[in-house]
C-alpha cells in the first residue's frame, strides 16, 4: 500500500463518516502427498541458510486466539531429511532447532547453498531433482473415516480391512498425517473408536506389529484369528449398511414432509437447538489458501480479517508479494523526515523494503502464535520465470508461508511510471527488474518479462496447490470527477497478472485440486460505510500496529528497522481497518431448485462455471462438472425462465493480443431443456463499457430477474456508477444496454419480482439505497427512487415475498442484519425496517423461507432459523456468499462452497420450530479435475 507518494482518495466530500479456536477433528492434507510439509513447511532450505529470529518483547496489544500446534512427519526428498527415528525425534528436533538458532543471519551464496526446489520450474542442468513423495501408507482409521462421504456397506468393509488387516500396518504402526517424529498424534474421537475396533479385531493380546511386519508363522495367526477377523468385517459392513439405509429413510422422510407434509426436524435434536448440527462426515477439509498482493501490507489492509480467520483456524496460508514495496526508500512518517532510531534516515530502498518485510513477519507471527518475535526460516527458491524468490516459513506454525518476488513497484498510485507492473503490462518496458531487500537471502538480481511474471506466479500456484486463491480487484474503476484510479495501479495490474497466472495454471496443470477465487476491494473501502464491528476493526488495527513498528524497539535485530514507519502516524490508513469488501462473488442466487424439487448449484472453479445437481428430492448429488468456457469471473447467478429452464449469468474476462484488449463482458448459458444436465454455449451480452482505458472495465456482476410476462432482464452497475440494463425481446434477442440513471452506485445491484410480477431493482450507494420498479409487468423500469433507508454495507440481497420484495443488508459498524419490505404500488416505497441482530460478521446474507444465513465474526457461517430464535454458528468457512432456495412447498436448502472449493449443503423444514440438518459435503474430497 504505502509508496511514499500521493495515492487516490475519495472525491471531496465523498467519504462518509466512520460508521474460535480450531476444531481438533480437522485432518489436514496436501494434495497428492501423504504428508504435506515436513518439519518446517512447504519449502526446503539449506541447513546453512538464514534463520530469522526475533527476540521476545512484551506485547502491546491483545493477542489473537491461540492456534493449535500441528505436527507433521518429515519427508525424505522434501527437505533432505529422512525423518526422525522413533524415540529420538523430540531430542533430534530440539538439537536441530538449536543449531538453526545459532545460524541466524548467516548466509551462503545461492550458488553454494544446498538447492531448494523451484516453483514448478523444469528440471535442468544443475537444478535439483524433482520432488518425489514418499509411498503412501495404508490409511489410518481416522483417515478412512474422514474419506467416507456417506455410509456404504462394501466400502466401509473395504476401508476397515485396510485399516486393520493382519498383513498390514495397524494401530500405532500407522502414522496419521498429523504425526511428527514418528509418533502418533491424538486422534479425534471417531478415529480413536475406529482404532480401538481395529485393535480388538486384529491384536487383542498386545500392541499392533510395526508397519510392514508379518505375524509369526509366516502365513497368519490361525483359522480362529481369521474367523474373528471375518466376523468383524461382516459386522462393520452390516452396521454401515443399516446406517446407510437409515440415512436414506431420514432424507426421504424430510423431503416428503418439506414437499407438503407437516413440519419436520431433520438431522436429530430438538426444536430448541440453537447451534447448527454438524455430522461427523461434514467437517470440512480446511483447504489451502494462497493470497497474492502487490505490496507488503495490502493483505493486512484489504484481506483482513479473512487472513486472520484462516490462520486462526489452522488453514495452510501462503502470502505472495509481487513487489518489494520500496517506495522512495525513506522509512519515516511522511511528515517527519528526521532521523529515527533504528530507521532509515535517508533514502535506502533495499533497507526500506527489508523493514516492511520485517513488519509483515512480525504481524503474521503475532496472528499465528501470539508472539511477534516468533522465529522465521528464510531461504531462496528458484522460480519458474527464471529468477529467485525468498520463501519464509514460520517455524512455530509452518503452515504459514511468505513468498517475496521482489519486483520494482511503481512508487505512485496513478502516474505514468514505465518501470512498473503497469508499464510491463502495457509493453512500455520489456522487462521489470528486481529490487532486493537488504536482508534477503536472494543475492542474484534478475528481471522478468510479462510472460515470465505469469510463469512465476503459475509456478507458485503449482507448488502450493491452493483450493482458494485471493487477490486484489483487477477492475477497480476511476473517480468520476478526477478520472484517477480508485486503487493503486500496482494493485490492479498486479491482479491482472494473477488472473493470467490462474488461467495458465488451470489450463496447463492437470494434476491439481479445483480452486475458487476471491477478489478484494482496495483503497475505495475508505469511501464506503464501515463493514466491521468495533472488535473486528480493533483486531485488524492491532496487526497494522505491529506492522507499523509503533514501539521502535529493535526486536528484529535488523539495522533496516522492524516495521513500516511510513504508516506509523496513522496505521488505520484511510479507515481501511474499519472495512473489508469483496469485489466479486457477492451474489446469493447461485443455488436454485427445479419443478421436480431437484437442486442446482453454480459456482466458479478453475475459471469455469461448476455445476452440482441433485435430481429430485432424494437423488444422489453429482458434480462438480465444469461447463465449457474459461475466463469466468467469481460469482454466478441462476434464474428460472418461463419454460422451466435454468439460465446462468456471470461475467467473463478475456485478455486479447494487445494490452488494450483486456475486456470484461456479461455472458449467459441456458439449460437445453428443463431438468437436463446439458447447457448451451455461453452467449455474450457484451458490456456497457466502450474501452478498458475509460473505466478499467469496472462493471458489476449482473443481477437478473424474470417478470410476470416471462421477460428476463440483466442489470449491472457501470464504471460511471450508474445502472445499465438489457431486456430480452419476444424473438429471443436482447435489446441494447439502456441507461437507468442513478449515481454513486457501488457493489452489485439486486433484483426480484413482487407478487404482481413487477420487477424491482435495488442498489447501494455510499449513503443509502436507491431503487427502480416496473409500473406493471412488461413495462420499462420507472425512474430511480431514493428509499430513505440508512447507509448500509455494500452487499444486498432481495427476494420476492409478502406481496413485495424484501431486502436484507448489514448495519455499518455492527454487522447486524437488517431487513425492509419494498412495494411498487403507486411507485417504489419502503414499508418499515427491522434490525434482526446476528453474530456480527460482514458480507452478503441469504434468505429463503424462515432461514437467514451469512458470514459471522470469526469467518464461519452463522444462521437464524426463525424470528426470535438464537443465531447458530457452523464450523464452515467459505468463499464468497452463501445461497439458499425453497425446495418444494415447505423445505429450505442452504449451501456454501468451503475454502476447500467443495460444496456443502444442508436443509430445514420451513417451520417456526425447525432447525438445520447436519451439513453434508458433496462429492469426494477436492481432487484433480
């Protein structure tokens, strides 16, 4: 963020006034590997490479919630270790860490160091051999349990045989992924039960044999032992089959009741249950998060608290920094050019870049461990683009990684600077040079072409195999009066490089998991109502206080300084610590039902629209199936046409041969026939923007509704902050993009139809909500109307009900959910507004029937299952927005896509005393497409 130069700000007078511990049952895994990391993280380093260690300092602020310790067995071939022998692991590990602590700030030249694996780079002369994982062991009982998506008799028996077969590893001989130094970590309750069952069936008189050991006598332990084992297998299979049949009966009963019978309570429990019930099989895979930003601190300002939520939940998180953030090289508050102890008194770009890195390491260490001085391991990794990157691994929590690509930054928010990401994108320079920080172990300078930047980022993605990719907004727009960018040019041109890299990664790397994308609003957050409640804002500011090095103590042992003093006078920035907003993917209409009470879900994975389908009320889910066509932006919405077919709408980005060919357009695909799995090709509705240069292709996701005449219409907010729309004609063609007025519109509009079939469109501004309504079905929209509602955070949700259209939104500075009923008789009117409370949080809320759900404080899904009922919280952390729909006469279905890019669904009878059934994941754990 900080660059030492003027940055875009809100127009004059345009800025409004301010307005849990990890689940121990999670089993973490790295795609394609039996154990993801080795002792210190996802990257290897030479034993002689630098260790970054900060001495302890009493904390100045409240600590975040502690993070559980995760153990990982070292892997041969990953960091050169064969693993610690049994019984000596703890002492050897302590000795190794003591040796590393003595090596702090000792470097060897990259050419002399033991080579680390490149970011997806090809094997070449002198390059290290590719990483070869250990041979997978038989799954432990808890792994087998976690892999079961539903009780299936034969599969249960098969997994039971694998878990406890006399000829294979059993009991203590099988190390779970969470085991370190060869010892078994504590299993979750269901894992312990399975382990006891296996031990009783396979080794009743003593401990299980070592892995690979054979029983005495060579051929087994006699017919009596085999008979007991066969009986155990049959018993397990019978129990699983009974459980599966029982589940089918429950699902069928709940569905029948929801389709027209009496209210039901699916999932067990009682009507007074407040918390969301979660089945054992519904504990989500944590996924792997990679977030890519332009500057050190962009993540703290614009991606927090999502970043803190992921770290606190124990998710593997890797943050990648495109530029060094060297700015003008002066590490001092802008108004204080004077010398500051431990800080740069004169321009020194490498030193200032190092100080910012030190501040980031301190902030992440505090979020992850509560101790800003927690040690880091810094090493050099070759990149796929031909340069080198620094990779930092938090020793106390090796799931936290930082990757420093160290390219030059623009040094100005919007001025023409050829040596920048913007200049490289536009072809003003052929290569962008590196800017190495003063303390980095990377000693060899390099420069990247445009293609090499893309290759480098794609290599990082290939190495980390993320299931969620976070990056900044590639189309932030311009201020209407000054025409300056609303965000830093490094932010959105860096995001465009990430767009190209994710597309290349999705296309070229086949052996990978699916991934979802989340984009974040940048500087413009300061011009919008506060999205965070005071406690969340305080926690966010705490990270910035750490980064800004407010205490001025040299706790990092670096002459460059231990943080970014440019922001020390005002760490909150332009109210950026009060908010977080998603630039895309805020729509809640991606789950829908059909006439046969089947369910359809549409989300973007791998740059394509993924489809999940459950035929009928009790059919088996299928998906995700990716619709043909790439370049899809996060966020898809579904609408049912007059003939019963489903149409899916979204936006698509294309790059073209020239830099000016960058284009974002509205597209849609229509189901071939009602209920059919097939969809037609994507059809373009174009864009109201004439050129990328005009407004940076800044259009919102489309809001789509079908009025009482069966006429669909799509609406977007354009780059000039007004409403534009296209309406489908009787012959199937679409009319032109029409201007509907409005000003100061932000986020994405929403639309629904009232009881008379009239279309109502609503949009948030920085101070209120405005709307449009049809006077009658088939007529053009009426004029823009002020609703008189108070200011709201950006995401809106609308649904036709109670004869009108009900609107849901968040109260600024609180996170509480509010609602108001909009009617169109005699013009658009607001009946009354109600505050529904909630669990704080931010972002979109979804509502169907009596169910209301949205992101709660902490990042999990919070839900209310009836007026006056207490809000419940599920363990699910998710991407974008939740979605819900009515299924049949009296059933509500609710869905999210987790950070593992997997669909999770639940349901509830639409009754005052109902509650949500246990969450169920759809399909297998996220694997290769």
